[in-house]
């Protein structure tokens, strides 16, 4: 433009954007995502946890909780040959070992309009992982505690480390809150071991185990071994 024999017209660089054009029509959320609303909020909090506020003389009735079958967590099969060029052409045996040593719990999700996220939209990526199975059970007493009136306590015991955590509860419906607090404190366990108590295999508990990729295992009644 500096050597042109005509005057420079800057308007030739103008560009008007048609706002009626659906430029984001090809970018959508993946269908059937288990970690999008309504189970978890924008920061990954479980929205259906119960916190009971009752005094020593008043105790809420325990509602019937729907039961559900246990679920199994399985990894997707990866094609080592397809990943071979993406990993600097290392040997296929090395690619296979990398896949086995990698936690494959995440999936990329595109959502328009684009937002900056300081926390992952997948709840399983926002907690530490605890590489062991954890057994849990509920104990109760006829006499409420002096400080908070709790008559129930939820025990979590690591199968390998034997680390034990106890959380007070006023009703056994607060198991969801105790499980969420335990995951935030010690990390998401590899497997949750329990008996067939209704509160420990409820729909809300399954929502949390699905979101954090936790397997479930229940003992058969009267055959705990």
C-alpha cells in the first residue's frame, strides 16, 4: 500500500458479522452425559445431599429409598496402533503400558458459547483418587449424642490401609452426605463395599458412584463372607 498510486481506503478491511448465522450449530454437548445437570452443580457439588436439622426430642421419619443394582466400571478398549504415531513413534509395547497406567475416566465435552473453567466439568477430575477399596457400615444407638443429638454413625474402613473414618448422622438418610464428605476428605475410593442396606445402595448413592467412577459391591444377607 505504501507504493500504490492510489489513496489507501481503510474501509476495504471492514467486515460485518451476520449475527443471525448459527455459527455454533455444529458444537453441542455430548448426548447422555451423566455428569451434567441435574445431579451436580457448576462447581461439581452433588445437589441432592441431605442435611438433617432436628433437636434431641424430634426425629424425622425415614422414608423409603429406592434400590438399584450394582454397576461395573470398565475401561474402553484403546487401539495401540492408532496411538502409535501420536506418541513419538515409541514401541507398541510402550504404548500399551502407557494406556494401562493411565486413568481413563474423562471425556472432552464441547459446549457453546465457550467459557473459561477453573474446575473440570467432570466431577471425577476434581477429587483425589484413593487406590483401594473402602468398606462402610452404619451403627446406631438408643441414646443420642450430647453435643449434636446424633444417634447414627457411618464407618469407612480402607481395605488395605485399615484407615477408619467415622461421621455422625441423625438419620441414616444422611449417608449421602457422609459419603460425599469422606470422598472430599480422603479421595474417591476404587470400590465401595457395603451390605444391602437401603440407604447405602440408593439412587442418590449410585449417582455419586457413577459420577466419581466408583465400583460398588454388596454382600449377600446372612452370608457376609
